[in-house]
């Protein structure tokens, strides 16, 4: 491995932008160091990036990139999402891909996989988003649902997931039926609140324009003019998956999301998500998006964790 040092001087010199770039106690610089496995030293507007020659060059480009965007304060989220875009070659591609109508004006695809996913959702009546945690499968599906509701393309949103415990035994849960199932559905509520605001979501739930319910509640229904999301689909059985997919009515659109590496079903039960991928692969009108670690848009470590577990599984299967 060839080591190198890249030195750059930022211009124009602006102490406020410099402070925004570095963050509190240089926390933004630490994120850049971790992303490219380099060390960064600075004196004023002069920076020295040390590490593998290729990575040092990328680290220096990142410093310059964020300085150009540092007219306002840069949060850790801004840095981490920006690093995702830099490493995926999309940093200068802000206007690419569809824009979704939510209260998050900056919401857009951050990786090529996310762009394909949104396009599949918009162009297919049924679409699948399959891949590891942190790739935005659920969040983007909910964003597309909110967009469809705001544009009056559908009359209601229905979000559902199987009530399967993640390898734990939670025991008896107090309260009425809604209070018992709410913990399983909390990630869906969180996405809705972020994209629409608490007050608006509450009003729409009261009007039954938004419904968040366990998968078992879908049996026997026909869902017309609705945007339906099945989350955590790896924990459905093949029978449950077939039941869900056959609920789709006229003017409806459905998105199924799941991570095949996080199945919490009993060992002898096949995942309905894996079964659906095999069964429906050649059915026209259904879109499939397969995410990888390169599509992770959370903390940079998440992608490395996903790769490490994937490598371990590959060794075990040999």
C-alpha cells in the first residue's frame, strides 16, 4: 500500500465556513477520516491528509467539497449523507431522479440503488425492496406513499408488518389491542411523523386516511385506491405473503420491503419474502430492487458491518 500526503489550502479564506466544515471539536473531520481511513491535520485553512495515496486524495476532495457547502452549519447527518454520495459518485447529481412531495424538501435518492427503487415504485403496481438495514427501504417506501397521497393519486395509506419478535420473548404486553401492536409498528409511525408531521398524521389517522396495522388484519380485505406497504416482509410465511399480495384492488399500489438476513421465523419455516422472490421473479408488472452495502445511508460503519456478516455467511455456506 502506497502512502501519501495531500496538502490543500482552502479558498476563499472564511473563518465561519471553516468552523462549519470542522464542526464542534472537529467532529466533522473525524467522520471524513473514518470514511476514507486517513488522518487530517490542519492549521488555519491549510489541511494535510495522510493515508493510502488514493484514499488521501479522496479525503482531500471531500474536505474541499464540504468547505464549498459550509455556508451554513453542517450537521453529522449532512456529513454522513454527503460522504455516501461522494463515495457513490452522486455528489454533483443533486437534480437527478424524481422528487417526492413531502415536508422534507431535500428528500431524494442518495445512491443508484435508491434511485432505481423509487423508479420501480413509481412505475410498478407491486414492487419489492430487498436488502440490508440502513438502505432506506422503508423510509423511501413511506415517502413514495406520502407523495402519492399528497398528489391525490390514492385515497389512503395502509402500512403493515408482521408482529414477530426479533429473537426475543417480550411476554405479556398490557393495554388494549392498539397498545399491544404499536411497538411492532413504531418504525412506520416514525417515518410518517418525519415526513408529514405529528399533527397531520394524527388527523389523517382519525379520518382513516392512514391505517397502520399488523399483517393479520389484512386477511379478507380488498384494498382499492390505496398505497400499501408491507414492511419486515422477511418475517412473513409464504401463505401470509400470498394473502397480502392478493389484497391489492383497483387503483392500488403495493411495496414490500425486507432483509433476508434478519429472518426471525422458526428455523423450519421458509420466509415468505424469499419464496416470493423465487415465485414472482418472472411475473410481468412486478419490480425488484436488490440493495447492497454500497446503498447504506446511515453511519459509514453500517456498510462495513453488513459486509463483515456477509463474508462470514459466505464462509459458512462453503
